[in-house]
């Protein structure tokens, strides 16, 4: 039992467990809202009908909060530290969750504005968490383990999705869709996540890289000792100091990132398009409106809810392949392969959806269409999890210098928020007007996502931060953004062969943890 106790007390294990649980917050919200949207008491309390566009607006306004939260949290993370920023985001999430729970409790007038407020406030917190946690995790991981670490954390996101949907479904079965506690209890349970994390955060270290960036050498040394012990701390500290000296003369602001002539404009566009393309896969909509999609395939409401839960469980287990392969075959291959696979699946679903809608005319049994449609949708969901769930959040932590990493992650989450706001807002309208033809729209958008990624997104895995930044400098020299035309296409794939460990920005701050936990 001594090894088990030491693992529980190991600082590296605590960091990964904390980051994973924080990332699960977003998944929980998706699973929670997917059934709340169809709860009769909820709709009555909000004063709307199920097909009212305001149902989608209440869901999607949360993403506007995430966009603003990402900017504020990244600013705080740079000024005050990664830990204080995460703490404030968790507290904000608690407040937003409480406002949502109290909306319309004992009253109906003003329930909808209160729910809007709760969604926005919670979005502020979760958006900040999604911006800062990947930076926090990346700054504490090795070049060969960054992808695996973040993919494992995002698998926890899917655990949150499963947990919320399962709780929501079984409470709905027990109490019925007309009972207010069927939708309030899942909201209340979500409060467990931020409260536990707030109680635990004091045990975690600040990232030594942030301390070095603020010239707090003693604090950086203390954080390294906390993680590794005295023997390794000194060597790693010297490496971080050397890396900071190289970058300290190159301050980066948002102007450098957003201006076409800015030094970081190219990596910013790669970051932005990563999130735009993730939204274009359509899986923000699938996560929130899962039951409605199975209904388009011909299933009844309750059966659709069970199948949605099955899809989420499959999603969770298939995510294992993401962290198994992301640092082996790379981010690019998984993203391109995922997008093209999802495109094919949605094209097939368009045909199956049409057959399901016209099954009586064609004399086709419902199950002859519904069963293969379910298999295809499960496969598409797995392809998204492996290729697109974590990668767009990982890329900005790898392509920017440390002086711009938090801002880069913030831009990533801002775009993610706006893109998902649009998708979740328009999806209910698409269901009502396009019906199964919505699948064909997603087939086309996935095709675009895969093609853009293949042409313009470099492979950032297995390389130091400095090597990835060198790609963008070479792109300027070559006067092109096409990956295949820069350095003979070297960044089309993972680097060949093993690199000797390097210090500085390539210091493996959590190396050893991933290998010991696999």
C-alpha cells in the first residue's frame, strides 16, 4: 500500500488529476443541457416552447461568456499567475451555477433573464479554465508528452459529459419530464466540481516558468523542489533561466498576434482556424442535441436518450486512442483523418436520415435504417474525439513563445466560444428547417476542415517550443504558409528519430509521470 499512498501524494499526479477534473467542467455542461432543453417544467418556467429559437439562445449564450472569460483569465494568468487565475475562474463557475439553479425557483417572472445571467457567468468561469488549464499543463510537460497529457485531460471532459447525461437521464426517468427537480438536481451536482477543486488548489505549485518570467527565481526554485525534490530542481532551474533570457528581449502583445504584419500573426491564424474547424465538425451540436439527432434516424424519444448515453460512453472509451497516438503519429494526421472520416459518416447519415423520413413510402423497416445510422454516428463521434477534441486546444500552447502563450490560449478559447455560439444557436434552427439535410451541411464543413488542416497546419508534436516557432520564421522566409513548401515539408509529419533531451523550453517538467501512469 505504500506505493499507492506515495502515488496519491505525488505532486505530479495531483497536477494531472486537478487539470483533468477542471477540464471535465465543460463536458458536464454539455451533457447537462442536452436533456434540460426538453424538460417540460424547465420550458414552462422559462416561458418558451421546445421549438422556440430561445432554447438554442440560452444554450449558446454560455459561449459568449467563455470568450470574455478567456481574455480576462489569460490577462490575470500573465499578471498574477496561473494558479490565481484558475482560482478566480472556479469561483466564478460556482456563482454562475448557483444562479442557474435558483432561476425560477419559486417564481417565474424574470426566470429567463436570470438563467441567461447564470449561463453567461458560468461561461466566464469555464472559458477561463479552458484557456489557462492547457497552458498550465503544457508548461509542466515534456515535448514528447504534451499531447498525451492534454488528451488524457480531455478524456475527463467526456467523463463529465457522461456523468451529467446519466444523472439527468435517470432522474428524468424517476421523476418525469414535468418535475422541476429533474433539471435542477443535475445543475446542483455540477457544483461539486468547482467546490472540490477550490478546496484542493492550494496543494498545487505555480508553474516555474511563470515565476522565471516575473524574475522570481527563489519561488521558481521552490516550485521545482515541490515537484521534483532538491536534487533535480537546480539543474531544471538553470535551463528555464537560459530559455527566459533568450525570449525576454522579445515581448509580444495582441497587436503582434492580430496584425497581418505582426510577428505572431501566422501562428495566431493557425490557432484560430483550429478552433473554427473544430466547430465546423458539428460536434458541439451533437454533444448538446444528441437525442434530437437520433430522433432524425427514426427512434422514439426515450430510445434516443438511451442511445445518446451509449454514444457518450463509446466516446469516452474511444478517446483512449487519442492519447495513445497523439504523440506517436502526431496532431496533423489525427485531425485530417478525423475530419475526412466524419465527413464520410455525415454523408452516409444524410442518406439514412432521408430513408428514415420516407420509410413508409419506400416500405423500409425503421430498424433497417436506424441501426446502421447508430453505428455510423458512434463511429463519427469516436473520430471526433480522437482527432478534434483536444488538438485545437493543444496547438496554441506549442506554437507561441512563453511571453505570448497565455494570450494565444485566450484567442483560441475566444474563437472556440464564438464558433460554438454560432453552431449551437443555428443547430435547432437547422433541425426545424433542414431536418436530415443538416447532416449534409456537416459533411461539407468537415471536408473543408480536413483540407485546410492538411494544407496549412504544421505538425507541432515531438518538437521543442523553439523548433515550432522556427517553422513560422521559415514560413516568412519562404513567403508561403503551405506546410509542404516549407523546409521540404518537414512539418508535415512528426520528427524522425529520437532527440536528446534539451533544457529550457523543452525541459520535461512532468516527464516520467506519463510513462509511469500508462
